[in-house]
C-alpha cells in the first residue's frame, strides 16, 4: 500500500477527515461527527506504517500472526491500538478491513428510531 492509497482509503470512509495536530508530518484521520481518531500515519515515513484502533482480543491474535509487521500502538494505548508496518507482507485487503473496523469503533452512533 502506498501513502497516497492509505490516505485515499481512510478519507473514503464515512465522515472521515484528515488533520495535522502533531505537525505536518503526521496525518491523523478522524470522524467529523465526533472528532475521534481512527488512524494515524507519517505518510512520508520509511517504512510506511499506520496506527489504528483495534479490539484487544483481535489485536493480540494479529500480533501473534504477524509479529514483525504488527506491534502494539506506537505512543498510544497498547491495549486498544496497533501499529502496522506496510512493507507488503500484509495483504492490502486485510489492512483495509482493519481500517474499516477501527473507523467503526469510533464513528458516531446513529440514534435508533423510537420504537412504538
């Protein structure tokens, strides 16, 4: 996955915005509805990596399966965040699914209709 493809995918998710609260070198992807972060990446970094929110049980399984590419979140809560090195060892489809899952964890909840 290229830096442009990563940014484009993140921004394709509903209500996604890109901000730079940590400086122009770090892209922070949030939901505009509540401002919660679902992914961070230094898009110009070598190697390219992305940190994202992940269910703790899934996080543990992913780190066991991909110990070199998936680690606890860099400078983030190690229980709820992972960092993925995008060096071609992990299929883009899995990365995209993990980004969708991260987005789903933080996106604003749609209020249920009133039931009668």
